[in-house]
């Protein structure tokens, strides 16, 4: 008789662990995403779920217009915004005469990987 109760107790614990706890995590993540979307404002630098970086130009009820390059606006769903990004001082070299900001993507090390051609090394 006691093993029968133990089975039901283990079944209830498994239910809580597999159903209820992930549901709470999902609610917390949804609240965090909603807070991010509500905090968007023009001028903010963001990254989309596809990895595209841009600057918020305008906001609609369910959409956001991003400038991904000077004069290149693209419309995304608000839910496609993954995060607000802040460039580090070391990565940004500053604006040039056209107003564009350039990011230095060169490596500091002298690695000799690859030979600069599209094909295999010979």
C-alpha cells in the first residue's frame, strides 16, 4: 500500500518539474522581451534575431524601422529585435567625413591562416 502512494507522489513531482517550472521560466522570458520592446526608441542600436545590426529610425505598433546602412531603412517586426547593443570604445574608430562610423574588424595577431585566395592552399 505504501509503494502505491510513493508512485503517486513521484508522479506529482515529475508533473511539477516538467510542466509547471518551464512555464514560469517562459513567462519571465516573455516579460523581459516585452520590456525590451517597450524600451525601444529612435536612435537605439539593436541586433535582430537574424544577427542584423541597425539603428532604430522609427517605431510602429508592431513594427520597427531600422537603418542598417546610411540611407537603407528596413522594416522588421518588433519581436525580431533580440537585444539593444552598445558598441565598445575599442571597436569604434569614429565617424569619417561622411558621418559613417567604421568598426575595425582586423585581427591584432600575425596569424598566417589562409593565403588570401578563395581556393585551397597549394
